[in-house]
C-alpha cells in the first residue's frame, strides 16, 4: 500500500460514517417515504387536481380531529395505517378514498421504528396555522355557496344534509353500513337527487325570468305569479328533503344515527 492510499483511508471512513450511518431525521424520512404522494406544501385549488393523495396538512388535520388531539392515538394510527391501510379504518371522507384509491402498504419498505419517527415529526409539524385558517375560510365559502344555491325553504344547520354526511362516511368501519343498507340508501339518494335537480333547473329559469321582468319594468301583478311559482317549487324541494331524511333514518339503526348526527336535537 502506498502512502497516498494510506492517507486517504481514514478520510473515506469518516465521510462514509457520517453520511450513511447517521440516523435520518423525521423530516428526512417523511421526504423520502411519504412526500412522493402526500405533498408537504400548502394545498391550493390550483395544485389539488394534480395530487396522488391528500396533502399531509389535510391528513394530519383529519387524523388529529378524529382522535380528538390525543397524540398517542394519532401516532399509533399513523404507524398502523402506513403498514395496514384499510378502507374501513380511514378517517378522511370516504369520497376521498374513492377518488385516490387506497394507500399502498409500506410494510417491509419502511420500518416500524422509522414510522414512529415519521409520526412524531408529522404530529409536531402539521397542520400549520396557515392551513387551518385556509380550511376554515374554504368551509365558510362552501356553506355560503350552498345557501346561495339552495332550492330549499329551510336552511338551518339543525336540518342535517344527511345524504352528504352519509357519502363522506360511506365506507367507515365505525359506521358499519351493511350492503343491504347501502343499497337502500342509494335508492333514496337517487330519488332525492333526481327530484331536487328537476326543481333546481326549473327555479333557475324562473328566477332569471323574474329578474328580467323586473329590470324591464313590468307590472308587479304580472311578476307575482312567477314568484308564487318559485315559492311552490321550493316548498316541493323541501318536502323531498324531509322525505329523504325520514327514509334514511328508517334504514339506519340508532347507533349509526348517533354517530352521523352527534349534535342533532340539541
Ligand atoms: C404511493 C403513494 C403513497 C405513499 C408513498 C404514502 N401514502 Fe399515505 N395515502 C395515500 C393515499 C392515496 C391515501 C388516501 C387513501 C387512504 O386513506 O388510504 C393516503 C392516506 C394516508 C393517511 C390517512 C388515512 C385516513 O384515515 O384518512 C395516512 C395517515 C397516511 N396516508 C400516512 C402516510 C405516511 C406516514 C406515509 C409515509 C411513511 C405515506 N402515507 C405514504 C398514498 C400514499
């Protein structure tokens, strides 16, 4: 061995030691194992259509929310879910699972120890204040838009939008809908949606006419029957909505109702 090689040897060992054997941080592990699917950036309406999975901000928001901020439970859930993902275990809306497909298991790819480090980092980092503010704003906007386009006469929160809540919880194990229940609920949903859609279309036409007649300075007397027609249609839509609620409640058992509508009746 010549002198040059001898001198190089300790340097090689030293470099090797620090780069390969250093324990990666939680942040590095997340970047290496999760970020290819779950963006670590703040989601936006522009970037969302390109996602392969929910943004990490959203994942942690939902998991923490479902586990009532019990960090031990959150950690156990993340470590388990990454190894054994299952439709019935998810806490995010069931329609999201349908959209993205189920997460592939990372069993054998990421060790349980690394998953624990990952979970700690995720719990500490997400969701950020900025994300929570954005989400709150989005939900408020959604609610305003729903109200603006509502064909119903009654829009109180106490009257739950059960079909929507059901779709979000469709595959969750905690709800445990049976195949028979799902089949019946889908019939109710289709009937309701078809009925309400017809009324919404008719309302759109009528309301445009009323606005035009008013702007054209037509007599109130000629406009009034149209307004009464709007009221009649909205009353019909409201009855369809109430029937849907009653029909759905008949299909669900008491525990399921309590799970879906925890604040109902308060
Ligand atoms: C190949 C893509 C992919 C990778 C890599 C990936 N995930 Fe996911 N993950 C998904 C998809 C898709 C979903 C949404 C569907 C679902 O809940 O299974 C998801 C959902 C989740 C959920 C939410 C489950 C729920 O209840 O809503 C958690 C927690 C999660 N991933 C953690 C991780 C962690 C931690 C990593 C890295 C160690 C990771 N994922 C890597 C695709 C991926």
